[in-house]
C-alpha cells in the first residue's frame, strides 16, 4: 500500500524536517548564493548595490517514497535549484528592498508557491554591512498550510 504524501501528513513548523522518508519529503537546497542587490535603509544602501548571500532549504513532497516508479526522469518533474536562483535574482533586480527580513519573506513565499514545496527556510546575509562582523542577516522558516 502506498504511503501518504507529505500534504496528507501533519507536517508543522515543530516537525522541522527537510528530507524525511517516513513523511514523504526530500530536501532541495541552494546554499551561499552570492549576488548584488539594492537593499538597506541607509542612504548609501539605496544608491549602491551591495553583496548579499542567500541560502534556501526546501522540503518537497517526494513521490518516489510512496511509489518508487515515480523517481523523476525529467527536469519538469522536479523543483529545480536553478529555477530557485532565477527567482531570487529576478526578485532583487526588480526593486530596492529596505529590509533583509522583507527579502527573506518574499523569497519564502515565492518558493512556497511552487508545486510540492511544503516548507521553506530562507537565510539572507549582508557580508559587508558591519565591518567587524563576518555577516549579518536573518533566517526565517515558513510552511504551506493545506
């Protein structure tokens, strides 16, 4: 008998899972994606783009767990990490964003709009914002309600 997919399971923020076979989940990620963005509240940040580093961890419904014959065979069958990077770069190219929290939230929502994505953790860091810090930023976690 087939196991239920994640959308049928009780996956909540407390579960804190990305890849989890019993829950029918796989993990797709983009870590340390570096790009330039117009981000920040200070006048100099509104004039000059600055380096940001984005990491995204997604929990995805894994059809192959319940049906081994459903292993993805084509790129259209997966949540593609290249598409995730394109979503991020398109978003930061569109406009100035005041807060890293705002950018992280918009990235999370874009990811959750993708088919089969159940959970998104997004980290946005500004490595050059504070001279004496390696980086500063925010990490958020959002989940899709069914």
